[in-house]
C-alpha cells in the first residue's frame, strides 16, 4: 500500500497539488483521473521521488519515503517499475536489450538468469520471438508491451503507469489495460495508473481517485463514478456528447 498524506507541491508561486491525501491499495489497479493539467503526472512523479514536495508525507508500506536518505530511496526505487508517457524505449537497443537494461543496472544476476527473466516477462505481456527486433520495427501496442515488460522485469512491488494507452486505438488500449490489470493481480503489485480515458476507468478502475485543479475531489470505485454527485467529476465523466446522450437515455 502507498499512502500519500497532506501533500502540497508548487512550482514557483503556482500551487499544483493542494493537500492531497489518499491511499493506493496493494494488488489493485488504482487509477488517478482528471482533466489535462489537473496534476496527475506531478502527483505520480512526486510519489516516485522525481519531484520533491513542499510538505506532506509518502509511505511505501509504512516506510517514510520523504525522510529517507538518497541511498535508501535508491534501494526503494528497485522495488518500483515505471511506464511513463510514451514508452521511452531506447531506439538503438533491441527489445531484449531494452528489457534487460534495469537488470544490468541494478542486479548482479548471471546472463542466463537475466535472459530467462526477460523471456518470462515477454511471455507475461504476450509477446514472443521479438527479442532481436528494434523499437522502430514494432507497432504502438507492441512498444507499450515491451515498456510494460521492462517495468516489471525486476518483479516490482509498485508499478506506476502514466497514460499507458495514449495513442492507441480503443481495442488495443483495452488489451493493454487488461494486461496491466492481470499483472497487478498475478504479482500482487500496488499499481497506480494515470489516465483520462473513461474506457479504462470502467474496465479496470478498482480504485479511482479524481483530481481537479490540484485538489482531490472524489475517490471511489468505477461503479461510483457514474452515480457521483461531485459536479467536477460529472463534468469530466460526461464531457462527451455521446456520454451525455447515453446518460439521458437511462
Ligand atoms: N516542471 C514543471 N514546472 C512548472 N510547472 C509544471 C511542471 N510540471 C507540471 N507543471 C504544471 O503543473 C500542472 C499539472 O501538470 P500535470 O502534468 O501534472 O498535468 P496532468 O494532469 O498530468 O495533465 P495531462 O493529462 O495533460 O498529462 C500544470 O499546470 C503544469 O503546467
Ligand atoms: Mg500527465
């Protein structure tokens, strides 16, 4: 479980996160939703330590991240897998070299062990026989899968995905969502996903946290999203004319 307590974050005079408190559950897909610019990426980066925070606390299974030394933080980062906006694969490395990269950086596993791990992760994301292809030779959906394989190659306790299905068609987006959800359950990971895709919310939103202009306005499950009284959440959910029409038909 990851707990965020009374977190404030500003850039210069601009307050971007205001008093955010929320717990993200282990073994669940926790979704952070909100409009563009609401603060989702800043919150995710604050949780993994890529942004410092002004005040507040962040606990990883009770471990106080903010109070840790740099070395302790680096150790904890080995328990984190990250898939950030775009897949951020290294274009000059093959699929296998991309996925093996964190193992070479952070472990002293033997080459055989590393290769075995790479192949088992490729299997988990349902990709095989692509080890020696370069990112340019893959489709967008395949690149996301490789990004996921790299994010889980160290068998993380915590998985962070920022807009994992951006740029994908709705069907492929659904496949990627379900893949992340399956891995989360199979490996009992605390997973946090940023999205503004309502399809993702309804498909895998076991816990949903709605951020509006840097404030946490609402949290609940995917079922609660549609029946909430929160005005900002309603505006977000029913932003499209199609969604409004469906709501009016009910
Ligand atoms: N490094 C930075 N320096 C200054 N301001 C920043 C920085 N990063 C983000 N911001 C500001 O913080 C606010 C929240 O941005 P953030 O990227 O978290 O939005 P988001 O919810 O992830 O949006 P999107 O859905 O478009 O990805 C925005 O007003 C943005 O301009
Ligand atoms: Mg973002």
